[in-house]
C-alpha cells in the first residue's frame, strides 16, 4: 500500500503517496509532527507533547491547545487523517501508513540541512529539546549528495479556450489570457497546454468567460486544481471598454498575478505544483534552498532558460544576503548558470535580465575597476527590455544596471514606474530596494529611508535593507532607530558585528562610497 512520507531533515514535510503536500500550516502543528517522528516508535505521551509545546500554559489551557494542534494535523492530512493515531495517554503516527525519512540531503552549498530547520517555537522546553535533537541528528543522520531525481510529473497549466457571449468578447479575452499565461511561463517553469490529457500529473485548469457592453468589458477567470476539483480562484474583472485596447498589458498583468499566487497556494499541498514564486524571491536560506531543489528536480524538461535563470537568481540572493560560506564560488555558479540560460534562450528576456543582475553583483568599485561588469550589466538589461518591455524582471534589472553606471535619477525613475505596475505586487520589496538605493546614491536620504523602510515592511528578513537603514538612521541622528535595525540584523546574521560591517569584504559598498559608515564606530551593539 502506498505510504505517506514524513521528512524531518530540513523543513518538516508531510508528503502524500502521490507527492501532495499534507503539511499543516501552523508551526506548533509541524513541531508536534517533528516530536512524534523523532520519538521511539513514532509514539509520545500526550503529557510530554504538551510540556514541549505549551510549557508556559496551565495544564487545562495547555491540553485544550494540544487538542487544537492535533485537530489541525488531521485536517491537513485529509483522507489520510487515520495516519495520526491516539490511545490512552499517547499520540503517534501509524508506521504502516507512514514512512519516516531522516536522510540529510546536501544543499547546493554543500551544507547538511538542520533537523526541522523551519521550526522556531518560542517555548523554553521545546528550545532545549530541539537543540539536543539537532546535535544528535547532525552526528548521526545519513547524508546523501543530492535531492531525489526528477519524475515524470511537472507543473502544468491547462488553458481552456476563452469563451465569450459574442465573438468579439471571446477574441479580446483570448488575447488577455494568452499574454497572461505566457507571462507566467516567462517567470516560472510551467508548461501551458490546452488539453487536460496533455498534463502528466496534477494541473491548474484556467477558464475564462468574457462579455461586453457599450461601456464595460467583463472577464471572469476561474482556476481549479485537478484532480481534487478545488476552486483556487474565481474573480470577475471589470474594465471600461474605452480602456481595454490601451491597457491590455495591464489587464494581462492582473491575471498573471492571480495565477502566480494560486501556484504559490497550490505548492503548500501538491508537490507536483511546488514551484513557489514567493520562495524564489524570498530572503531566507531554507526557502531559497527549497526553491533550488524544486527547480533542480524540474531540470530541463520545461523552459530550461527560465529554470537556469532562476537558479542563478537564487545564488545571487544567497551571496548578497550572506547565506553561503563560499560567496565567490556561489556567485561563480550563478554566472555559469546565467550563461547557460542565455545559450538555451537567446530570445528569452528573463535569461538576459538575470544575467544583468549577476553582473550587477560583480560591479562593485573595488573589483570592477575597468567597469567591465557595470557595462555588461547594462548591456544585458537593455537586451532584456528590448526583447520584452513588459517583463518585470527585465525592468527591474534595467533599473539596477542604470545605478551601476551612475545614472541614479534615471534608475530611480525606472524603478518608480515599475512600482506602479501590477507586476510589482509579485515582489514589492525588490522595487522599493532599487528606489531606495538609487536615492541613497544621489544623496536623497529622506526618500531612501522611506523606501528602505518599505522594504523592511514587505520583507522583514531582507538583510541589506537593515544594513542601509541602520547606517542612514544613525547618519540622520536617529540612534534609537539605528540600534533597532542593528538588533534585527543581528538576529538574522548571528556573526554580525560593527567591526565586520566596517571591513572591506562586507557588502555595503554604497554606504562606503557615500561615507555613511559612521555607525561602525557608534558602539550601539
């Protein structure tokens, strides 16, 4: 009988027999799975489980909270709810229905993943327990060199022909939907087909119905997950008829945004649809490495130029966020992957956009004396925009490349225009970062501060924003704000010190160039 799998090395992952993600959303529910899975025979007493998760609550409230956690696990398991077993005074997992996977698979930077790496439960008993288990697993967990190889299934979108109450409405809907789904395929490695029989595994079915009057154009978009039949999205878009032709790209962007968000939601429970845009554009090591494993699993089966580009993007982020022990080696991998992407997709805007980002990372004054990387970043970004002016990564890369050739006003204007686009909702932190850095480099510290604070609001785990915020606040005599930013940064970078920030290798060249590193002599932490 096919069994579920509980993986505990790296993030806690409960996977169904067909690859579907059965993880509960709550951290304490995943913590309960980790505790049960690590216990002898996958069975633990209720009192022990309650003490580890709710030691700060009185017994009555702790027991009620534990019941809620167990209910959440059963709901996530769905039709496999009987996998979670209970008896007099104990809770367990049925070994006949579930296989425990404690294999540690090396990450892309050669690191052994941590046991239950996604768990951060603020309970002293749990913190002591997980520290001991992590130490034990680090010494005893079997290690393999890579993640499992690809299977026959991959992310698929089934685009049903657009329907309309009249032929004209149907034609307009088809134009919008074709551009929207084509844009999704430019940003993520998904296959877009027109027939459900062409999908090898799970799929998202996208349907649309359009109508029009003298004044309005209505487009209803519905996205359904198959085989579950779950309706993931259903929305009516309404625009004025006079705007439809002029704003066709904007309408397509709104539909594209909806599809990408649905894919992120589907990734939480269906492993076949596990391409998560939010993971790829995150700033947390576990999420970035998880995205890389997923992309590696897809390989070159779907749009290899996009897969290779996104894997290069991930390495660039790992480097700039100081999440790799070998930044130069990781960045070299990014450059190699982006070169392969350009070879695979000589007309792919995403490939050239990511190549521009990689060159921008290399375009720092102390290593780019002849401005070779700066010029190449601009050349690649210009090519990306030429290939596809609507591609959001192309526009973002173009803004950054303008900063690298010191055209700061134009860089800020480009990023500001991009921020007004619907596509900016996919990763607003990146757009605010570009405006903030360009403003900082042209000496507009008030505007820089405003946008860098927006970065922190959208992405609290973004380290560069905290570096710049701490320095700018200190420069503007906000010592309390500077100290707060430093303390947040210290939590994300345990090895952070002001001495390290002052060192030439620390990635704050914009601050160094603007003589804004006075904070390193402040003694605030």
